[in-house]
C-alpha cells in the first residue's frame, strides 16, 4: 500500500516539474519575441482615414498578430520581383526596437480631431446660375489643391462644377484624365450636399456664351461674390484658365474652409486601381518594419526650375540651365545657385540627406522609401545615401515592371502611388518644401499629426558646408545641434502661420502658410472644444 502511495507521489512530482518547465519556457519565449507597435496616432473615424484601403498597422492589430504572425513573416517566401529579399524579422530587430523611441514616436496631437461638418445654417446647393469649367495646372498636388479650391469657388458663385480637366501641357506631359487619377463617381456623390458636379458640359451648352477668366490669386469672398458672380448676367459658362492659389488661405467663412477640407480629404480620393496598388506597396514596405518615406526632390525638373546645381558636374549644370531657358512658362532664367542654396531655397542633395538622418539618430538598418521620380544622375548621386542606408526602396523595387506598367507613363498616377506610401509612413521627411511635401504634411496633420520632420535647409547647409571645408566633423556635437534645431519641426499641432510682418500686396499672401499645409484651426478642433461637431467625438 505504501509503495503504491509512494509511486503516486513520484508521478505527481514529475508532472508538476514538467508543468513548471513548460510555463517557464513559454514565459522566456514570450519575452524573447518582439511584437512591435505602430507609431501612429489613434485611429480616426472612417471618413477621415486616408481614402485608400491601405492596411492600418496599429498597436492592437500587432498585439493580436502575436508570435504566430512573427514566425510566419520569417518563413515568407521572397516575392520574385523584389530587387533583394525582405530581411527576416529577426534581422529587423534594430529598426523595430527603436519604434517606441523618440525616433518613431509621433508628436502629441493634443486631442485635435477633424471637425469639418458644416454649421447649422448650411444649406444644399440651390438653383445653379451657370457652369464652371476648370483647367487645372501643375503636377498632381498642385492640381489637387486647385480642384478643392474650385469646389469652394463653385459654392461661392452658385455654379454647377464640371469635373475639372487635368493639366496635359505641363513639364510632365501626362495624358491622364480626371477619372484615371481620381474616383470620379465618388467625387460627385461626396459633394452632392455642397455643390452640383457633373462629368461634362451638356451638349446644349456648347453654343452658349462663354468667358475664359484668369481668377485673381488668393482672392476672398468679395472678389468672387462681386466681380466673378456678376458675370452670370452675360455668360452661362465661366472657364477658369488656372486653378492654383486662386482662393485666399485665410479670412473666409468657416463653412467654406470646412468645405475645402471635405473636398480634399473626403471627396478627392484616388481611382480604385491606384488605391489598390498603393495598398500593396505599403504592405510590402511594412515587411521591412517601420519606415521613413523620404520625398527626395532631386529630379531633373526640380533642379532645372530652381537653378540648384550644388554637387553636380559642369555638364549637368549646363544641361539644367538649357532646360530652364527653353521652358517658356518658367519666368526666371538667370539664377545664382550659391545664393539659392545659402537661403535654403534648394533641395538637400542625397549626401546631405544621409548626414541629416545620421545626425537625427536613425540607424543604418532603417528602411527608407524613396518617394520621387527619376533621380537626376541616377546611382552616381545616390552612392552616399545608399552606403549609409542600404534598405532604400521605391515603387520600382517593391513592384514588378508588369505591376507598374499601367501607371508608368503617367507622372500623376506614379506620384499618387508615392503620395499613398508617404501618408502611411511612420515618419515623413521631405528634402524640399514643394507641392507634394506641403500636401502630404497637411494630410498627415489632418489624420492625427503623424510625425513629419521638416528639414531647416538654411541652417543645415551652413553646417554641411563647414563639414565640407573641414571646420566641423560629424559626430555627437553635430547630432545634438541638428536635433535641437528640429525639436519643433516634427508636425506637432499649431495654428497656420500668417503673413510675414512688413510684406505687402501679393507678397503678403505669398508669404502665408498655405491652407492645405496646415488645416488648423479651420478643420481641426480639440475634443473639449465647443466647436467640435458631436458626431466626430471618438468613442
């Protein structure tokens, strides 16, 4: 009897010992496996997310993915079209481990949320006075801003808006129509309560009196309600010859400002095939871990237009000068490159971007998406950036030629793909404050003040020139200096900047911060603010 009891005790002991071992191993494994979270600001209500189907990799989702997903990523086969395989998850520990650090953490959004619903006295569009035709001008993001402004103008002058015509005559010679780039039906339906929008001018209007008008830049309500609206007495169709910067940034009624935001961030979404491709690029980029989207504005058109030739050969500088001289609608022909650069008017060159990222503290295994067209000079100008940051990706590296073929010969559609990947990045850094940089910054502010680092090019150039002359070395001192300079340039909430003191006339308007760069205070309210529409309170 005693022997039987003794055997039972031994069996129980062995069982308890095994159980303890299993629990201990499980605990050790759960500590060893790193489950990382996104640096995103809290999710916004569905209408205010980026109008694509891009996967939102937030904290809760990663928590649910758990160990099984981590292991499946490390087993995943390399897509055949990638230039080099995604690094297995354990090799990305460096980038992932920094996710909770200051490198990836977004600025505090101070409880600001979209508040774009119209006021209680806002009415549906009444009987139209006539038709507004719009010829947009510039690249994708210049056209986007112009389209949204023309929606507001149509509301002000009580016009039926004909779906705008995209610019086909600019430097890029893109033949895309509105429906090739944007979701036309969604655009029309989303604005139904604001402005009547139709796809084309009715045939019976082809012979009626029309006028082509260059709307005055940065104009307010008085101009449109007076001079432009009075044209309905003589004309049934008004054609806006240009769309860029035709509406004032400030001092417009709240309902007009909110309409601009609804047009930009709700109605004007990309065509479904662009959204789908953009989603795929984001998902493939995510295989590398949290990433920086770098808008590297170092394409031929930008350098030719700005006259910036630092780091280029004399032959390259001559080529750019010839392009500038032969492009009729670029008014300024003689440009002093050194003066431009010293004032901060030139984009950072790839080598300077590499030094900038290193000084900020981003490690060499940081995944970087290059949001840009063809880099001028190709690989020869990318050597310094590539050597410091080898995980340099682009849409051409993330997708096959076959996948990109429908978009390849259309600059606006290719730019739209870069826009989507930039909006969804953990950090966005532009090398120059051009139209795309400003549009992406504003959109990221609207979506919860996602981290956007705006380089102070004027101060950086001074530091980099000292390095070039041997008067300064890269290292801790430079790093502290650059970090301090950019402490308040990371996309945190602030009111839109007004004009520079002392400026007058058009220069005064030109010196203002553009509406779509920062939609605060017009379209962003703090949750405890009485101006915040109750339907937008996050539950």
